[in-house]
């Protein structure tokens, strides 16, 4: 009967293995090999009791105290309690691993999940009301099914196993009604929904399809592939001629040609190709009406950035005089004109110095 | 600067000469969805004359590079600035495309592309102008008439009523 013991020990994650070993050492009652099987099954019973015990526990970090059974002294636990030795073992493991409170609560959550799974299997197996002697066997059989799933996929969440064995209530909209189990703190809604999906029995599972793990984008360790400064410095590619052509074709599908001459004239007026009637000579230059004449005439302020003396200064003063007499340009155009010259002289200054003509 | 001008002119030029997809309604009247619309390919935009296309290209280039050309020329055409600067400006303006010069633009009729006999106010040749004016399509244009025309109206007021 020890065949059951070995898979039970080897399959569960390393921490659980250590827990059970620790528990077996501490247990003073089951020393003989003949009773080893019973011990491990009672362990599962203890795990079963854990889930029932937790039904009244609020969500949050699970501490060891909430899992301790109230009455101690009996080797076999009643329904809904966990061996305090398991809990103590979990605490020892957590302290040895480090991490503190979080690791401990994670381990205790694992314990609870195992108990939930086995309790579900046990309740399904013992629905006919078999005697207690064979209940161990049945629980073992139920354990084997869940064990097989444990073997097959360690990363699969416990919630799937519990749903597979227990009957599920299907709501109309496809979501499954959950059993009244206090789940551990679920990180996001998507994970929760993932666990509740019913899976096929193992006999019908032909190909092992990978379960898409919906992970949140903003959790986990950063890979450091994309850094913020680098990403910010990326410039999008300039649209090519093909992109422009495609955009024009798309727009042609949307824009309808004008149905008559009136629509054509309306379109041209909006584009600025046609005069608005009555004709205003200043059409397009309405903003210039707000600019006073003094800004057009007194342009000496624009001479900043040029040398104080010399031919360039002389030239720019002539330019400013000419601009002050120009009624056709806007103020912005005049400023751009002077800025262009400033930029040009700054760029050509080193060339002229090298040639020796500019000595200022 | 010139390279970008050429590229942008290419993009402009393609709209002058290449084919495009024109969406037209299947039937005259209200067009509902896409099923009442058909698309026919316009093979070429019909210009009356290819010289008109060249003139259009020059106008677009002047719009883009004309101010720069004017400013560099102003550096050259004076006796104040040092000669080295003016030689530098000479070389720069020689690098610029010829079509950026404003003097290469020639006013042509927008309908017929006629190079001579153009009325600037209407941008039309005299023949086209006359055709439109004869059918009263030119606002404010009438046949010339002077002498005793009757205009301005002079209302004769009688001094004695009987």
C-alpha cells in the first residue's frame, strides 16, 4: 500500500514534500510501515478539514493560527481541521526559505487548496454513503484522480481540479457559479475566470492543449528590453509615397464628388479657392488688422543677434528700413525674413573667419 | 534643401499626371450606400497643354524656394557686404534649381493655356474671356459703349408745371 505514499510525496511541490516528511517525523503514532498508508491518507483528511475550517475565514493573508484545529490530541482529524504539525512544518519551511509573512501565507494557501480538492473528491466519492473503512480507499481513489492531475500539470491552479470533480452549476451566460469556497486573494478577474473554466475528463483529452495563461502586463520581473528614454527617442517613420497614395484612395472612397455646381462652389469656398461674397480684399489676412502700424514700422528690436558694427550691421539696417516701408508683408513674415538672415550669418561666420574676410 | 524640394515636387507632380481612382455615383440623384457608387479609374488628368504643366511645376517650386532665392540674391546684389560672402552666396544660388526663379513663370490662360493675350485680372486669354462675356458669365462686364448713352440717368425736373 505504500505505492500511494510515494506518489503523494513526490508529486507535490518540494515545499509540501518537506512538510509531509516533517510531519511524518513528528508524528509519534505511525511508526510501523503498515500504518504508513493510513497516516498519509489521514493527512489528506487533514487537508480536507483545512478547507472546511477555512470556510468561515475572511479573505486575506492566512496565518497559521486560523488553520489550527481547536481540539488537539487525536491523530485522525474530523472533517474540517488540519494537523497543527503540518501548520508548524509550513511555518518552519517558510522561515527557512525566507520571505516572511508572504511565503508563509502562500504555503498555507497551498495546504488549503489541497484540502479543498480532496474534500470535493471525497464528497463525490462518498455520496452513496460508504462505510468509513472504505472511505479511506475512496478518498485515496479520489486522491489518485487529483494526483494524476497534479502529476500532469503542476502549474495548473487547484481551482480547476475542484471544479472537475464537483458538479458545476451553469448560469445562462456561460459563466459558472462558484462554490462557496473562500478563494485566496485573486490577483485579477481574468485569472479567476480562467480557473472556473470546466475541462474535459482525462479520457477525452486527446491532445494536451496549452492553457493560455492570462498574465497581467504590469506584473512580474521586468526584462529590461525597452527602456523609457529609448522608447521616447524613437521617431515614427515618415509616411512614404505609397502610404500617401493609399490614404488618398481611402479618402476617395469616402468623399463623394459634388452633386452639382452649388456644392462645388461651397467646397471651393471652404477650401479658400473661391472668394467669399461680398468680396473682401483682406480675405485671409483678418489677423493682421489687429496689428498696429508701430509694430510694422519700428523694427529696430529685431536687430538683436547681429554684430554691433561692420558691413553686416549696415546691411541689416537697410533691410529693416525696407521692411518698415513694406505694406504687403505680415508681421510674422517680416520677422521670419530677419530670422533667416540671422541664421545665415551665424552659419557662414566660421567659413568667413577662416578665409580672413570677417574680422569682427 | 533642394533634395527635399525635389521630393516634395515629385509628390505634387504625381497628382498632376498619374492616374487616380475617381468615385462617381451610378445614377444621378441621391446616393445611399456604397452599392450605388462605382469607381472608375481616371487615366490622366486632361491638361490643355503640357507647357501648362511645366508652368505649374515652376509655380509650386517658387512658392517653396522663392523666398530663399530672393534673400540670397539680396546678399549678392549690393556693394556693402564683403566679397567672400558674396562669392559664397553666388555658389549657393547656382546650386538652387532653375525653376525656383520667379522670372521663369509665365502667365498663361487657365482654360486654354494660351501664352499671349492674357487679361491678368481674370487669368484668361482674350478669346476665352470674350466667349464667357458674350454669354453674360462675367460679373460686371458689358459691351463698351460711350457717347450719348443715357447713363447716368438725369431726371429732368420741369421748372413750370403748366
